């Protein structure tokens, strides 16, 4: 009897698990290789000036305010202290430093379609300051290493990265593959 009851419970658990697994396939875990967190709500801040976009989103985390959230779940935040805009992680495919520089200079439709903003890689100093301002807690998709625009002073084949895990910077060969998060004004 115990064996039968246990078997029945396991079967029900298995069926419930199957049902959830089927539901999970209907809702993509990622869109365009960008993780979509469960906290993603409706799109906001898709039109208007930066100030109008911030008012539309009306969300603040730590020292950052949400400027826009696209339907794909990509977010742009403004650092209140510096005024710098921080784009979301570009994609889940890490890239070399040279490709990261080019990616940030491209028209970043993937980030937010904010045409009045000039995008670029952040400097090491900007990354460190953002770390002090709470970027690791405020922005999504921070548990990665991100390239900075800063090239090592004595080793031009190396550039600095910013660790979203620890909030620290270290230099690596520019041929390494890291994530990209662009900034703009």
C-alpha cells in the first residue's frame, strides 16, 4: 500500500512537472540571446526625451532610474550621480575588445532605440564609479565580466574589464571574450 501511494504521488508530481515544463516552453527564457528576468514588466519609456522616458517608467533602483524597457526586456538606466546612461548587456555572446568597441559605436536598436544618445564602451573609471553608485544591485544582467574602453597603460594589447560579480577591474588580453554593456549621454 505504501509503495502504491508513493508511486501515485510520484506520478502526480511527474505530471505536474511535465505541465510546468510545457508551460515553460511557451514562454521563452531568452529573447535574441538576452536573458529575460522574471522581473520584466511592461515596456516603458519607448518614446520622447530622456526626461519623458524616465517619467513614463517611474522606477528607481539604488542610485539608478529606469529610462526605458523594450518589449524584448532590454533596459537602459541613468546613473543619478553621473548622468551617464547604461545600456543592458548586448547579448549572451561574449566578444573580443575590438568587436565590443565597434558594437557600442553601432546604432544600438537592441538596447533601446534612443537616437539622441551617442553610445560607447565605458571607461574603467566610469565602471568603478558606477560600482560605487550601486550598479551591481540596480541593473539586470550584471553577473558577467564587461569590457571597458580603457587600454592598459604599459600593455596596449590588454584592456580593463569590470566584474559585475565583484565590482572590481582587472586587465586582460584584448583577444579575450567578455560581455558588453554600453554607456551614453
